[in-house]
């Protein structure tokens, strides 16, 4: 049934547009005619042939086709759409309904299918940064709500900053020395226990930025032990020398932090204790941008970045009451060591206290501070598992000068990347550089919506959305001369992805008639962007379809890929506006290794990554 929408023209006139329902585009009609033998119905045997030949589902059986036919019939009957149906077969409208159903005709695989028996360093891990913040890094509320949302989305690394409360008799989670409002640690731990494995059974890692006295560390240890009980995993030896397999760590919670031996209330402690609380850290002092390097060639440049950060923060009205309180420039690389934490602090200053033993026992992945430069920080030690944290800026410099060392380091150890300190609005950075160098934990502000987060969300739709993705084999192996993957090297084309953009549907259901344009129906077009190694990074777009809620593009694009294992296809729909900025019409990001060939339904998401109820694209994928 067609609807009529009125659109204003000037003040006194209006234009009327008939808005019909979505219809099968020409290409779908041709496919149906081919596989139905020119008849009005596609039998189950014919549907099976379509699934095998077009969709690439070689294992499909007639029974699979029958289940699809029955499910389509059930859904259309429930919606009162079924008019001309003879089981077991599909009409053209039935067939079109099947193609547009993103749960029956998914564009990517939805089950866990990677090998999950390897140790943790063999995987990319869905990682959050300052997971308790509801908004910006300086004045938003701290809450367990964003933690719950992250866990529901499949995030596997949650970060908590723990500080004494005002009376120093309890523990709160807060972005210290900012205007953020605190939440109690026990509330966060309780929510984590309830939601830890709601989206994935694989291990949850909690990174702690610890600013506690030994007495409060003991209290934290009791809270953690009582709250998590047998879910908690930690090595009985007190030092992790080898990671267990992910499969063996199902439904386990791991604590990761530097075991501090400094009294945070001592006025003798440098830098990290008396600074404006940084935008990213996990219990290791490396998290402030002032602490990113010790190599002389990088130090000067990052000190300039520190000056930029100071200017940006001083201009922020939301932190004017606290100013640039105690900003320091103590630079260092931090990594993990089971030995360094037993000794005095690296600056050798007095006023230190030992970590409470009960608290330290619970720390599975510990962090320490090497006394050498970057080369030493990235050295491989046979008897230690280490985790090194770098800011996004430090990663860029390290990738430029020590790229091979980064890749080697991540073959046994864990590398974590975090946002630079100037991202006070909780924005994010481009994650691909970290993944190209094997970084397991590319930490993101999950409330920082934008293109970078869309890429992150798309990446972790891989492997059934379980939060762990097996790294490509080339990142975990060495050549005959111990050479490793070089992201800078341009390789030959490994595969070619052909993308067909057929049509779109659902905007008329999910948006008001004048959401995009007060004067006419929307003018949609599609932007396609392959995100990957530099040689694979490519952008293309479709033509604009004017005045149509159900645009049919029927265009094809070809992308040559040298490293398809790391590539993602980012898709964004825009509504062309001749006088203002083009409107947003939906987005998604598909990991190329997960894409299923054939004609597929591609659901779209809003700017926050929430799936639209009805908006979707009909696309076709082929690997040449």
C-alpha cells in the first residue's frame, strides 16, 4: 500500500510524493528467474542450487533449503504478507524477503570458528580504556553502566582506576584529580561479576590503575576474592611464565596491573602521583603522555606534545578549578616484569612501602619498569611474560624506528596501545597501526563514537563477536633468517574483493518523512572504504539516487588486497544535501576475512553503533 508524504516548497506550497513499498530490484528478478527455471515458484532443490552456486554454501542440503522456506513462510504469515505460497517453495517476494533477512542471510559468519587453544598473545583482544567513564575524561560521571554496556558488547578488557575515598577508609573508581564523580569499587566489581560472560565465555581481563595504600590494597584483594571467587584465575607461583590457552580460561577473570611498591600519599613520589590524572592508564605509570619514551630521539618531540596537551587542557573550562596541577615530564617505557616489583622503585627515592601480599598474589599479568631504552623494553625474555603499554603517539614513533621489534615482541608478550592525553573528549585513534604490528590490546574509549570506533566494533564482529580474534599466521611466525612481517613493505595482491551494491531499505520505517529533507524524499548514496595496510586503503562511492526511500544503485566495485587478513570494509550511507552538510544514513564495518560470498543482507548501525531496526542494504560479495 502506497503512502503519500507532503513536502514543503517555500511557505505556501507543498509537493506530494507517493511512497510505495520496497520491491525486488532487476538483478534479484533475474536471479530468481534463472534458478526457478522461469516459473513462479522456486522449489527447495532449486533454492539449494542457488545457495551452492551463488552463495558459496557448498555444504547446503535440501533440508537446509526446506528450513529456509518454512521460516520465510512463518514470518510472512505472521506479518499478514503471505498471499500466493505453495510449500515447499518460494515466490519472488518470498525469495526477496529471504535475501533481505540479515539473520537468515548474514553477510559475515556469526559463530566462533577460530582456533581458541593458543595462548593469549596469539589473539587480538577487544579492549576498553577508562571503562567506567560515561563521557569526557575530565568532568563526566563514573559509573558501572558503561562497564555493563561494554561487557554486553563483548569487550574483554575492562579498565578501572582505583583510589582511596575522601575518608581513606574505602575504595572508589574515579579518574583521579579531575572533576569526574566517583563510583564505588564494589559496585563495579559486582556488575562485572553479573555481566562478565553474558556475551562471551572467554576470559575477562581487568586492568587496575592502583593508587591505594597497602591497607586499602588488602581491602581490594578481599573485595576481588569474595566477589569473583572461583572465577578468579592467578598463577600459584606468583609469576606467570607462560599463558594458558584461551579455551582453558573460559569463564575466568584475570587481574592485570603493575604491583606498585610506592605509597601514593608520599610527597616524595615523582610525576605520576602528583600529576593531573591522565587520559589513559591501567595501573602502570606509562599511561600519561608525559611518560611515553626514554629514547633521546623521541623525547624532544613528545615533550613538545606535552606542551600542546598543557595548552589544550588549560583552555578547557571544565577543568579550570584544578588547572594544570602538578604536570610532570618524567618519560619512560613501561613493561611487565615479575622481578622489578620486588625491588625498590626505579627512582630510588625514600618513602616507599611494599605492596600488600594478598593483593599482589591476585595479579596475574604484572607490569614493571625496564631501565633501558625502547630496544631493551622490546627484548624477548625466555622466562617472563610481559605487557608493554604505549600511547598512540609512542606507537607511531616505535613503528617507524623499531617496527620489526614490535612484531617480535607481540609473538610472546602483550602490547597495549592507549589514546593520547589530549583526547579529553574521549575520542579515539586509528587502530590499524597497532593491529599491523601485532598489538593485542588496542584500548578504546567505548563512549567515543566516530569512525575509529566503528572500525573497532566492526573488527570485533569477527569470530562470533566473542572478543578474541586469532591473529594472522604471518604475525606469529618468523622466516628462515628470523625476519618478521613488515607492515611497510608493499606485497603483491593476494586476493580481489568484488562488491556489488544493489539496493537499500528500511529508512522509511525507522525515520520520519522529513528527517533527511523537508522538501523531498532523501537522496542516498554509499561510501565504501577498505581499511587495512597502506597499500590496501581505498575509498569509493556510488552515484546519488534522488528522491527515493528505497534506492537501487546496482553498481559494482573492485578492491585489490595485499593483506586481506587485516582488511575491513567500512560502509557508510549518506543523504546528499545541496545546501548543507550531507546527512548520516547509517554505517557498518565488515571484517573482510569474515565476509560470506553471495548476495547478502547487510544491517546498518547508527553513530553510536546501535543496530537500526529496519535499515539494511542488499549487497553482493565475490572473491576473485
